[in-house]
C-alpha cells in the first residue's frame, strides 16, 4: 500500500526561505525527505535549515541549501552542477518561487512595464529555467509541482501581470505533462486561494486602497466568497503538495488542483 512516506526521497523546493515555501520544506522534512532548499535570500535560507534541524530534529545531512537567483542562467547551471556532483536523483521538484505585485493597466509610471516583465520572469521563465536545468537529475517516475494560483483560473482587477503569469504556469504544466509523460514524470499545478502570507496581505492592502475600503472590509468581502470563510494557512496548503509528490498521486498529471476553501470550483 502506498503512503506519504518520503524516507530516502529527494525533494527540491524553490523559494524555500519564507511563506509557503518554508511551510513546504517543513512538511516534506516531517515526512522524512532529503531536502534541497533554494532561495536568493541566503540568511533566511540558512535560518530555515537551522530551524528544521533544531525544532523538528531533522538530521543536518538531510538538508542541503543553495543560494541561487533563478533569473540567472549561470547561477542555475551552477546549482544543477552542485546537485549532480552530490549524486542523489531528484524525486520531487517543487517550483514555488515567485512574486506578486499590483500592475493596474492605467499606471503611467516609468517602472510599470518593468513590474509587468518582472512577474513573468519570476513566476514563469525562472520556473522553466530551473526545470530545464534539473530535468536530467529528475528520477523517471518523479513529480514536478508548479505553484500557480486561483488567479491562474480566474482574474482580479489591478493584477494583470500576476494573473497572466499564473495562467501561463497552468499552460506550462499541461504542456510539460505531455512532454515528460514518456519518462512517467508527473507534472501538476497547485492553485491556492487566499493564504495568510506577507505577499497576499500586501495584495490585500493594495486592493483595499483601490476600493476605498478598509483592509478588514476588503478581507471580509473576500472571505464571504468562500464556502469556508477563512484564510488558508501555508501548513494547510502543504498537504496538497505532499499528496501530489507521493505515489498516491501516480495517476494524476497535467492537472491544476484548486485549494481555496471553495472560492473557485471547476
């Protein structure tokens, strides 16, 4: 019988130093995985590794971290070479890293186009870059899990770049599922709803400012659109990733799984 036991399996998590990525690292560590944690914030990345080793009692030899800018071809190549030299095949690649910034179309600031491009680069192109670099190390029958959003299936005013990038992640996921099926590598996306992270709360503040409502009123309106009117926690979201990376999900590929307390149903 298949279980969620990750003992002896190698899981790579990008954007692992904070928010959802940190919760994913903790969840996979709790299931016995060997972790490879990637982030461009070296100090925060080191703090996560130390926390896992002390608070959760994870053996340090099961945690490897690499500070890398996923927007830099050379840095990603060095990361791949470092992992290849280690000799452990990758079982699960979690493409979690990304950014979320408002991009109202009427914005005439000189930085508007740069913010648009930055979100495509950080949320989609960097995902492609890392996947391509690590693909030779990914075990046949392994799993790739891409972070999308409910806004990759719907939309909201003022965040067109973020919405476009998350729609693109789903298209990328479905295409790669076909492309890598011959190696039995499963590729799926997770589409979270409102998670109580710093990035999400920054978006909430922007939406409240645009609507003229208080942050509390804006949040109340958002939660009223959910079947279960609560913010998700990163820890709640982690269970979906654990499932998708496990043999329990061996027949699931090319899917965009929504985790939104019922805000989006499809």
